[in-house]
């Protein structure tokens, strides 16, 4: 829509007094012009507002493009409240959270009733688990702790095969029964959950839904690196997201590739910063839930574009485990889902593998 032409507004000035009736008519016409000016300004002029804060052990940054006269303070309060609700459900760092109470329950066969948020995440998690043949598994946390990458305080080390085998008996998302009546049942008493690789994506999607209820359709949400981009920027162009260069010594703001997003979720998983070296070998914090060992397939970064950030978040981790060949094969079989997989050779060279419809732009 082209911008409407608004004539200059000027009150009549005269040395001669004007008849009262005519003066009132002039003032009425002027008031009407001011009304339409404000109306058109509300439609044509927009502002860009940015919110930021802390949540889920990380930070969030949200940019909304909205009407010039729209008050956004109430929206910021609603965002913080919604994020706190999700954190109270899925944070393993909170002893009173829903997920912590589930993990504390050491009884197979007992019903554990869950909230809508928990149920929503479990549904997507179960889908990704089955879709990837167990390459993503929300019950892998005990193994992560064993290797020293979790929140247990354990030092990073190479565990024995016996230690790994012992924990593997209590690993497997299929050991949790999910009922349509909003409850879970453990098939094994010591099974536990950790949504670290999917909860932030879910939070992004929930905040996107919240912002839309505020009649705002152009925004960008980022929580701990997980993203959803809706509509357009203030200048009318698509949102552009930078992917960090997947090397441990690269600055956090060094852009490797730029992705163009429009009404899509986006997530990146990488192992180039969180790892340890021992006996001349490198051990990643991303474990294969099927054998209990860190991945060793050369994949250092996976970026996923999908309809929801929840799905993109979980799938990015799964593709890290699957490797670039099986990962590409899987993503290319999915509708409305794209990926960039970066593989690092022994000499440090990076090679990019793109799904069929992945779109990126050159830096700068």
C-alpha cells in the first residue's frame, strides 16, 4: 500500500474577526484533518522495540515491529511471566519444577500428571525420537553427567565401558508411556528426562504465539540461540540470522553464514566449544544415546530451519548424532524443513552440506 498524501495543516490567521459559525466550521474541518492524520500515521508509521532479559539459564532478545503509538510495556511483562511458567515446568535446576519432580519419582507404573506445556514438549520429543531412530533421546542426561558435561558437578573424564553399560539400561525414551489423558508412566523406575535440547525452542514458539495475540505479526525472537522470525523487519525486508563460525577459537560474533528467515523457526547445534581432550582424542558433549559415547563423525555444526523452533531445536541435535549423510537424507525427506551441516576434516578444513532448499546469503 502506498503512503497516503496528507496535506499540511494550518489554522486560518486573519486580522479581521470571522463569524462564529464559520469559525466553528473551520475548527471542525481542522480537527477532522488531525484525526485522519493520526489514523494514517498509525497505519503507515511503525516503530521497532527490543526486549531482553534472562531465562532458562541463558538470555533472550526479542524485537517487535509494531504501530508507532502502540504501548508495548504490558507485552514485555506478559513475556517474562510466560517464560517463568515454562521454566517452572522444564528446568532441571529447580527442585520444584515439573521435570525435577518427575525425575525424583522412582516408581514404575505410577501415573504422573503433567501440564499442557509438558505434554506439548513430550509430543514433539516422542516424534523426533521415533523419526531419528533414537538419535535424539530426552533420557540421555545420566550419560551426559557421567562424562562430566551435565549439571551434576562431575569432572570431565572417560568412563569405563561397564559404567556406560550400567546406565544404558535406564536410557530410552520408549521407557516412558505417554497417555492422552495428560499423564506419564515410567516403565523403568530410574528413567529421567532432560529437555535441554528442546525446551528453549518450545519457549520461542510459545512467545511467538503470545506476541501474535497482541496483534503483532512482525517480530524476531531469540532465546539462547534458538530463533523464530515472523513477518518482516521495519524496512520491509526479511529477517537475516547469522550462524557463528564453528571453530572453538572463533569469536562469538564471527559470522560464518547468513540465513534468510520468514515465518520460520531456526536452531543451531554445535560441539566446537563444549568438549574435552584426553589421550590425544577429542570428546564432544553431544552423545549418541544409542551407545553412550560422544559423537565422532566430524560434524561440528548443524543448523535447521523448520515451521517450529521446537522441532528445529531437537532435530539439530539429532542430525549431529546421525552424521551428514543420514542427516541430509532425513531432512530432505521432510516437508518444510531444511538444514546446513558443517563437517570438519582432521586438518581443520570445513565443508558445508546443504539440504535441497536451504537458502543462505554471503556475509556482508
